[in-house]
C-alpha cells in the first residue's frame, strides 16, 4: 500500500494509483476514524476529487503529485475558514497562506483544517471548544498540542502529510505522542504570511509526516524567502546527505535529565542514546542549564505579550469566547513593561552567546521530545503545571534560533509512543535530516499508528546534483571534527566516505596548535590511500569556501580509489619541509586518535 509521500507519488506516476483514488481513501479513512474533534472544517469531497482529476492531467512532475494534506486551523487555506479553534475569531481568508500556496503548486490537495489548542497556546491538545482529538494509541492519553489534529491525522493514516505550527514545541510534542516525525524548521525558512500569529517573532510553520524523507519533501517545497513576510530569511536549505562518522551528539549531564519520576521515559531516552552511539555517533555530556534558563523567559518573560497583541481586540470585546485557560495565560501578556522587555532581550542575547559555546563543542543536541506522558484527565486537573512540564525540552528552541527534528524512538510498555528530538543551530536543517532519517529507520518502528513497516531507507546519490560541486576533505573538516561546521554552515551535504587512489602522502604540518594536515600527490602507486569525505555544495558556497582556504593549502583535483576525480585539498610541496609523514595512519582521523 502507498502510505508515505514518496510511495504515493511513485504510485501515481506509475499509474498503479490515481490521485482521485488516494484522495477518496483519505475521506474514507476520515469517516472510519469517526472523531468529530479531529478536523474543524473538511473540504467538500466532490470538490477535492475534481481537483485530484485536474492535477492528474497537469502535475505529474511535481514533488507532491496528488498528495492529500491537512492544514492546522491557524494557517489560511483559501475556501476554508480559519478559526484558530475560536468560533468568535473565525474568518474566511481570500487567499492561501504562502506555505499552503506552495504546497498546492507542488501538487498537494488540501482536504481540511485540523483542530488545535486555541490560538496555538498549549502543548496538550485539550484546549479547544471543538473537543479533544483522540490519540490513536490510547484515547485516555492527550494527543499533544497545539497541533493536535494535524499530528493525529498523519498518525492515523488519514493524510500522509500535515502542517502545524511551532512556537514553543507545538510541532514536536504531538509528533512524539503519535509515533510520527515532526520537523521544526529554522526561523524564517518557511514564510508565516497567512498564519495567525501566536508569538510573531518566534512562530514557524512545521511539518508532520510518517518519515523524515517525507517531511523534507514538504519543507523543500515551502522553503524560501517571501516578500509578504518581514520575518522571512534567505537561509540556505541544502539537502540531506549521508550521516557521516563520529557525529558529536550532546546529551544533558545526568543530573539535568528531567522526567518527573517517569522511569520508563528515562529508560527509552537512554536506549536512544545507545542507538545513536551504535550508529557511530560520539556522545558528549553537555551542560544544558542555560537552555532551561532560556525556556523560563518564554512564559515568565515578555514574549507572552505577543500572544496578547494577536487577540487584544477579542479579549476586549468578547473575553468569554476564549478558553478560560488560554485567556488566563494570554492576559498575563498585558503586564510586562517596556523596561521588562528590554531587560529580557538583554538576557536573551547573553544566553545566545552561551548557545554558541555549547554548539561549538557538539554538532547537535539529542533530547527527549517530552519528559513524560499525561492523560486527558490529568491535564484537565492541572492544565498549566503539566503543560509546562511537557515544554521542558522545547520552550527554549525558537528563542535560541535552533532548528529541530522530532523522531519516534520506541513504544512504551503501555503502548504509547515516546520520541527524541535533535536540535542544531538555525540553518542546519538538512544536517538534522541526514542523521534523523538513519536513526528512525534503525528503530524499525511501524509507520504512525498504521501497524505497517517503514519502507526501506531510500539510498542517497553519491554524486553531486547538476547545480552542485563536490569537494573532498581530509582533515578537520571531516564529519565530527572541529571545522566540519564550516561545510554545514554553507549548506553542504555529505556524499560519501571513501579514500584516494594510492598516489598521495599525508603530512602533519609543522606549527600550531591546532595541527593541520597537508596531502601531497606523488607518483602513481607510490603513495598511500588516504581516508576522505566528499561533500556537495552549491557553486556559490564552493566559491565562498575556497576563498577562505589558507596557504600553504589549496584546492586541486584528487583521484579517488574508484578512479573518479574530485576537487579537494592539496598542500604545496615546499610546505612539507620538516613535516611528519603520517601516511601510514591512512587518514587524519586515525592519526588524531593516536596522537
């Protein structure tokens, strides 16, 4: 059966399935799931089927050819009302949001608008007058929020793709509670034009999907600057590559791992750490107390004022139209003064410097998506306290301009999913996808709640795309080593780990620290095969990188073990005078490990 985006598009292109059949299946599954709290509005089926027929004739080459999608109901989709789970706020937009417009242009078919915590305020999924979407694994357990309906719609197989939003974890916590992938892009990477703001300076459109590859397909379609959104940024997107060796993953030191007494969740997190280590990652215990300090700013600081601004008029005219818990939280936003705001921004800038120091020693953070699981009844009894706990590992992310990828990790003994999240500095979305897709595949967990096996992990091409240039690196730019971030900052992706032909010698150049390698070409067959990695990057990024290569190093043409040629680092012959020949180690990584 075609369940993932990749499988659906392939089936449509091969003629094994039509867009009409796929859309009709979504409506049939929606009826069978029989949860009136899941969608706030559903598009007329006949209209959606007619659009599917039209797309079948014109969009076969598009990346989302005939794929049904659901849209969180704080994101405008033309023809459907936007309620933000508040009937008094409901309005019918004349146009799609930029994100939805780009999905449709790629061949996607919108089937409806999903339920959410009102005004996207909450991580629980129970703050809506339209009801609580049913968690497909256990109806007693919360679905997570605020993007509750979108996450459940994907987990239940009603759609393979859905949009959420994520200001404080709303695109990650529901993913963790529904055994699906939640991709939270870097701020500004996806336009928020046509999105009802929660905190306008921190909001982003997120993606729910059954696999990382599917989520990336949607992100690639939506990404790009937008004149209609002043917070849009021209960030490099890149593309997922190979995972690479010795990725440095930070994890909290033991005393900072918070699970609020849930030993099952703690055990699953430890198993996830061990899984990443088995996949080749280097695990580094990291002090994350500054992240917790940042998280406290979100709701204890002036950013709640942004939520207040978004619905100030409604609060004044119809306060009873707002969910009582949501109203209580947002009214606090009227209290901070201008002085409070500036003081908080000063503190945040200091914490961002600490962020830079943290990520200077690691490539990504590996955290639990949520510290524990709660039932609907537990949350109703303590709506603010338990919601706050669920944001333990999410609330600081957008304040620090990090990107995130929430991944399924395991199923608890009680049958409820548990997940982990990868975090990295903004702009490293492709890097997280590169390692996240490998981890998820390694878990062998089923797709969402469908009880179907994941498809085999799609192989990645070892050749650069037509608009890319391949670059070979042999030293500190190797994955997991100190300068690798320079490649990732330019949107480069790892193609493969390989070696040169036996025509080179590797030297540890004099001077330093830090030590530097230099590779010199010698007569054919008179040298050694030297370990290297090839990375692909855009021509613009390649030019920027090469411009900063210091002498006596240069970029030349290397011969690889398979006989192919690639641009890569070489050293001037004069510079090896007095240098140590380390060719016998076979590569810089092995030499540094020994040294």
